[in-house]
């Protein structure tokens, strides 16, 4: 058996070659300027001994949050889209914010929800309508897709503030960031 040490491709990955699509946030996609591929941590257990504690591999993965940065469009629709989703999850004014979002604004596909054909259109859907799937497509230097990262059951956990200032000498367009939690992600090479 021969061990092959020469890689097939010697090109480096570019940090500017990506497309992120969050199903629930169509207004945000075009304006995304940065995102991360979240890290994964496998915890560890420790076996105590009189001499040295012995580490043992853990059995639970912990995923870091998905973070995105985006330019805020002039109508603020992309910022408001995330803000409405957060308000629906946390419903700070009334429970109607939650049910209204599920029934009217959630874009989670009905087949993903497990909704039966006999369901009444316009009625509130199951709680998982508050989640969304997302796909991060990684591209080669020639803009060809090389891999897809699929996030399952994603939801927002934070949205940054916006800073307005009359002291700017040059126009610096508003930027915002958002953090998302999710069940897990998988990477598939194309």
C-alpha cells in the first residue's frame, strides 16, 4: 500500500468565494458581506488518578453559532426581517406575535413541517415553523460550487444595533451582524 502525499489541487481556498442562503431571510441574502463556518467542539471527560488526570474523548458535540454580517439596505427590510423573526420567537408584546409569524410570515416549507393535506390554509403551523434551514455554498476561485454546508433548524439569537452619526466625514453604509443557533450542520462535497 502506497501513501499518497501529493495533493490533487494546490490552489488555496478564498475567503470571498461563498453564497449563504437562509430560507426564512430572502431579503438578507444579497447583502451578506461575511459569515463563518462554525467550529465544532467534542468535549472531554477526565478520569482522576492519584498521579495525572487522564483525558478521555467526550461523546457530545458542541457547535459554535453561525455569525453573519450584512449591509443594511435603504428600506431597512433586511434588518427588519431578522428583527421580526426574533420578536416572533420572544413575543415581547403578546403571544399573537408568535402565532401571527407562524401563520403568515414563516417560509418554512409545509412538507418539512409534517403538515397533512387536510390542514386548513392560513391556520397556525407547528412550532418548527419558527426554524429555517440554511445553505452555505463554498465556491472555487473560478466561482464553481465545491461544497455545501447545510444548517438544520436554524433560528436567530441576536441582532446587532445600528449606529447613526452626523459626525461622519464620508458615507459609511450601515452594517449589522446577526448570530444564529441551529441543530447541526453537515458538509457535502459536490
